[in-house]
C-alpha cells in the first residue's frame, strides 16, 4: 500500500494552476504535479475533506482532477469506516437481546434501503469488527465498502485463515477490482481446505435446477443452476454456434440474440451442434473448432475440447500429487476434482506450452509472420487469461492479440512472439490505438504497464500460474 500523510488546507494550500496545453500526450505543469502528489499522499479525514472542498476544480488539469477524485473517494471510504464502527457498536449492544435480529431493519428504515442493502452494511460492520486489517484499510481509504465486503465475505474461511489471506492481498488490493478480490479469496479457500471445498461442491451439485420465471412483454427467464464446468460447457457450445451465425453473410441480429436463438434451437431439437449452417432466425448454423487450456506447474498446457471450455491447472494436480485450485475461464477458481474431471474427457488433447514457472512468461513460441499461429494464440490466451488492461475481465480467448511493440516488417527476427503479444479486448485495443493510452511489457516479469493520457501509470501483473504458490 502507498504511504500517505495527514493533510489539510493550511498545511497544503493549493496554488493556482493553469490548464494543461492541448497535446497528444500532455505533461502537467510542475505546480500541478506538486498538488497532485500532495493529494495522492494525503490521509483521509476531516482536514482532507475541508481542503478538497476549497479546491476550484475548473482550474485544474486532467492529471490533478483524477487525484482530486481519488482523494474524495478515500474520504468516502473513511466515512464508511466511521459508519461501520457505529453500526458495530449497535450490534454489540443488542447482542443477546430480542432486538439484535432487527438491527438490519432499523438500518433499512433509517437510510431508506431495502433489507438486502441494509444487510450489506451490517455485514461490513460485523466483519470489520472481527478483521482489524480490513477496518484499517477502509479507514485509510485503501478499500471502499464493496471491496471490504468482498474481503470479509468471499470464500468460506475461518477468521484466522481469512486474516492471512487478507494480509497477502493488502499490498495489491487498492488496484484490484471487486471480482478480482473475490476470485483471490475463493482461490485461498480452496488452497487452504481443498477437501472441504470438494465436499461443499458435491453437496451443492445436489441442489442443481432449471426454472422458468415469467416477466413482462410475453418474455421469461430460463435459469439453470449448474456445476461450473457443466455451465461453462453449455455456454461455450451455445457461444460457438452463435458466433458462427453472427458472422454469416447478411446477418443483422446482435450476438446476444444469436445466442438466445441457438439455445432455443438446441433445446427444442430444431438445431444440432455440428449440423451445418441453416437459414432463418430460428435455425442458426454451426461453428468451427475450439480450444481449452490448462497450465502445468512448469508452464501452461493447452488442449482441444468441445465447446471451447478453458481450464488452467497445475500438472502436479492432474497427476494427483496435490490439490491446488484450477481456474475455469469465465468463472474463476475451481476444486482440483473438477479440473481432473475435465481432463478425463475422452476428447481432451493436451498441448504443452513452456513458460517461466514464476512469471508465466512464454519462452519457446514465436513466429516471423505478423499473424500469430494457432499454437501461439492459444499460448498467449492461456497465459493472460483476460484482457491485460488493469481490471478488465474479458476472457483472453475472445480478445484481439496485440503487438506491444508495433510490428515493423523492416525489422529482422521474429516480432510475433509471446513476450511481445498480449490479449486486448476491442475496447482497450482501441484505447491503445486511438485513445492516447500507451502500453509496455516487462519480458522478465510479465508485468504490463499502461500509461494514461493524464500521465498516470498502472501495472497489470500476470495471472498467477497454478502451482507457483504465488498470489498476485
């Protein structure tokens, strides 16, 4: 976590700042950088709130405006920590009385919230009273209420084991999204108690169902509660066919519409996977091949599977020498038993991809052409897992592959190689191409560094290779 100091309007009086000149890559004036640095270092509290209220935002450049926003968010987190302490005191006072179970209702009534929303306040108050590390992070503006709730509630961990997992995450948590925090806490749960995770999964399997829920406009929700691997197989099969339909000549339906029509066609029997293209909105066609991926302890492993299911798993886990959690694309951490079940599919074909076991940097796959080969594309997608823009969770398998250093045909030697390629979703590919964002990649560590048009820099570390015993 970054070190911050107490600040107030008297100690840090903001100097007038001229607007930054318009340029492709603007550099903020020295005075603005000083103000931005002071804002970034300031601890949240009443002094910072008073100072921020006195700043005229219209006089600031873009870089400093982002620091003002970040400082206000820290003040909001500090205020949330105060409300959590007050609510924790109320919970403690009513503990053991008939009033205790209705504290949530009191919060809902006073704040004009639903009972569910009020319950989130209660969960954070109760959790921060048990986990001082989370309480401190909230009070210092390192996390907001949603991140605090994720640290408190994600995964099923006893308090002492949760505190260990939280301490591991705290140095990185400020730049992690809520889904990333939840995924890391769930991975910690499986790592700490793999047997318990497997038992809970088997119990949950018995609750699987499919339901229909009528809604307005003669529409309905068809909901399925399934094991994660089965749900991923089903979605991948639908998605593969829907993509083929969407790319058909003259097709005007959105991809979501194509998915819905494919699902209806498959379930109703009007469409069979692999049956070939068919015309009409209720007769979508079939698509091409697919790839699923796993990651070994000394590098990722890639395999072909029906439906494009992707899983990253340590080779040692497949061999049964440990029970490390695997990662299922579009879902997150899964128990070792589920990964082994995926590996036992008779159609599974594994292709080994060599990487550095600590950083996940590819070491042996490259191409002299501009376009990556299928094996290189599979390797990069297996390594990156998602788009490499910080916080983006678009699966790498559905991303563009971008050259970090632009491809130059006049340069000798292969440029289309693992350490010069990364996965970018279409939005963040455009951010790099036309949005003024710049990107670099450290070949030794696999860290991708993004530089915003404002000059802010953000690091996206590589996903933790299963089997490395290292959390990002």
